[in-house]
C-alpha cells in the first residue's frame, strides 16, 4: 500500500499545532510540530503558517486530515481564526486531501471520554499515549491526527475505547438537527 499520512491541525492565531501519523505499511510513526510566527500579523502570518504546513506534509502526497472546527459561541479572535482555517482548508483542498472538521468537544471526548475535559486532562492523555511533553496546541493536533487515522484508515480499530468509537460513529452518521418552527403571532392591539 505504501506510505499514508494522517494530519491533525489545531489552528490558532498565535500558534498552530500540527501532527502527522505516518503509516508505512503498518509501521506507525508520529511527528508533532508547533508553528509560532513571531512578529507577524494579518496576511503574512497566514502565509507563514500555510507555508510551514506545506513543508510539514511535503513528503506525504497520500494525506487525509482533521482540523479543529470553531468552538460554539467562540469570542476569541473569530475573524483571524476563520481566515487562518480558511487558508489551511483551501491548501488541503488543493492537495485533494479528504478533511474532517472536528468540534473541540468531540476532540475532548475522543481523547478523554469527556467532551468537557480540561486542557490539562487533554495534555496528560496525549503525553501518556505519545510519551512526550506537549503544549495544548500540540496535544489537540495529535488527537486530531489520531481521529483522522481512525476515520480514514482501513486498519481494524479494535484497540479504540468506547468513547472513541462513539465519536467515529457520530462523525460518520451525524444526528439530524431539528428545524425550529416559528409561528407568527400578531399583537392584538
């Protein structure tokens, strides 16, 4: 089958976490990086991050990805984060890489079994699995690469936890959202 890579991206206006799980005919390797564009703002920061991602994945043309989606009701620089996510998604689309967008609570549930887990718990669970020190952005990226691997890989997934299987089932078959029906009621004046 050859080499296949599974990319996780935790985009951030200040520092972006990247992680790759590399599957070389069943031999797995993981690479984790943190991109911190010092002193750059606006378009130069986005370009710097996109180019760093290009370099990070250059050796892996067979790539699938998962990127962290926006948090519900997020107020932390949503415009900057949206621009960065858009540029990274466009880059992945140019590579024809299938890409999942995963909400933060789903990443937390996959990593810890609890969709409301703290950053500290996320980091600790990632450090235990990958046996290395990580920042919160690196831990999120590592878990996203694992989600991409579990979702896109053809390998049997017998070693996953119940919460991880539930997350994958939820991604494969999302619940239909119920439409809100609003009734117009004129004021009787």
